[in-house]
């Protein structure tokens, strides 16, 4: 124990505790008293704020002393802020932390502890030192005649203090041994007192372990989110760049295939059949690239819309007129549209609205058996205009309905692949409708058909 450096460090702390604690006590009590006394004017609040800052600085100083002189393992006084805070919110946050008030209690409790520890250390150290030095003083007394007193004490046989090996000498030696033992015991006591005070400092000058763990978990979550956002951004950029790069070769392939399929070219039936398949797959690939580009731009907030006043009736008519011949020729389906009289104009991007309606109508055509009906209707509703696309197709199961707008989600894999669907059409519809400040909903009855409704904002008269 006597060779352990922590023993002497803790002893030094016990010596310093009283003057330091006295300083803390005077500064804090004076600051609080003056601040409370002058709290009715602004200067009192300023003094209280300065006092609080002062005791937090003193607590940090005490924390360092406890770590380096007492061997305490103290957690930080505060949890690092996730984001920079302004002074007033930071002050309120500090006042709400339990460790703030625990540190104040620690500094005030240190005052009586400092008095006690200083007294104990001073008394035991002085007593041990005097007992240990007694044999040395006696040897000096025997060795130097000039130090002897003029009166010779001779109490009895063997008690003559001038006798070098008498009983008095043995008592002096015993006193020195007792002094050494007391010094060792005192060192153990000082070491124990310092160790206990260090444990107390660990409880009072550091935040709870649970808060540190929570802060570490939040920091890890933020780091993971940052990595996920960067990865997601990289993915979006990759899709955008790849889609841009793919459009050129796909367009070139389509143009060459179209050139090869011109009627004037002499091709055998098998070659023409193969080229027709290539043409169809090229169109499908081009459509998929365009869909991916739209979704990537929407994800990257790069989807630019020209929102303006639009005649919804005209857009519906144009889309239905373009798709009706295809519906009759390819699927033997009827595509009809109706609009209420005096339908208000809507706020939308006309090109994107046409794309939304085209996707919904194509989706309805693909899910409707031959001889079925697809109808598009528009009517006014409160402050909105509702456009519905209904079909008499196979319908959607109730468990699939909430996910029909998810990307690449297919309610019927075999049907979707045969019809050439990519699983992105409804996802694009949802993103475009949301970007125009509108909303979409759907209902369906399996075996009887589905209805998709778009709710567009009406034009506000100026």
C-alpha cells in the first residue's frame, strides 16, 4: 500500500479538499444568494445564470481531479448534442438534466467532507510523524551532549534517560514502532476515504449509463441513416444515369428494326416474325426505361411539373381517342368516356395527367377479358374534380389492394408478364398524382372489376 502511487494521490486530494470546497461553497452560495435577492430585476437572473455556469465549470474541474487523484471512472457530465443548439434551448436542456443538480449537491457536500478529511489527515499525519520521529530525536539527544538538559532525570534503576540501552530507550523504540504502524494504518484509512469519495464522485458527476447507451444508439442510428441515404442517393443517381444512357441504344434498335420491317423489304415469314418480336420487346424495354426514369426523378425531387389550369374533359377525350382503337383491335374491348356538363377546370400538368390516365386505362385494359368494358368518367366534387377509371375485369383481392401502388408489385404474376407489365405503372401514377397535389384511391371486387379515382384540385378563380 505504501508503494502504491494512488495512496499518495488520494492523500493529496484529501489535503486539497478543504480549501477547494471552501472556495466552491463561498462562490456558489454567494452567487445564489445575490441572484435570488436581485431576481426581481434582470441582473439577478444574469447572476444566477453565471452562477450555474460557474458551478458546472467547477464540477468539470472536480471531475478531472477525481479522475487523476482518486482514480475514479466518471462518465461525461453531459451527452453530446446531436445538433448545435442555441444558448436559450441549451440552458433549458441543462436545467432539465439531473446531473446538473447532482453536481451542485456534490460541490456543496464537499465542504463538510473537506473539513472532516482535512482534520483527520492533519491529526493522524501529525501524530504518526511525531511518533516516528521520537526515536530519531532520542538518538540525537544521546549523540549530542549539548542537546541534553541541565537536569538529569533519574527516576529509578534503568530509567535514566542518559543510559543508551535502558528502559527509556526501549520505550522510545516502541513509540517509533507504534508510529510506523499508525502511519501505515493512516495511509490505509486515507486510501479508503479517497476511494469511497471517488465512488461518490462517479455517481454525482456523470450522466447515467442508460443515457450514454441511448445517445450511442441514436448516433449509430443516425450514422446508419446517413449511410442508407447516401446509398439510396447513389442508387437513384445510378438509375437516372443508366436510364439516360439506355434510351439512346434502345431508340437506335427500335429505329433499325422499324426500318427492317418496312413493307417494301423482301423478308421471309420467319425473319419477319422474329423482327416483330424484337420490335415488341424493344418497345417494352423503352417503356420500362421511361418508367424507371420517371420514378428516379421523383425520388430525387427532380420531377419537374408545369402545374396550370387544365381542361380535364379535353385531356380525357384525347387519351381515350388514342387508346380506343387499340382496345378494339387487340382485346375487343370497349373504351368509353363521359364528363359532367360544366366541369370545372383543374390544376394539373396536362402531359403528366395524360400519362396518369393512359397508365390507368392500359392497366384496366390488360386486366379485362375480351368483350369487356372500360369506362372513364369525370365529375365535380366539393373543391375537387374526380376522374374515375373503371373496368369489368378480374378485380383485385382485398389483401392485394393496399399494395397495388408498390413498385414491381404484381397481383397476378403470370398475367402481368404475359401482358408485358413491369409492375411500375401504378407506382408512377401514385407519384405523379402526389406531385400534382392530388390524391388517388381505389376499390375492387374480385371477379367484377376495379375502379381507380383521381381527386384533382379545382381551379381557384382569380
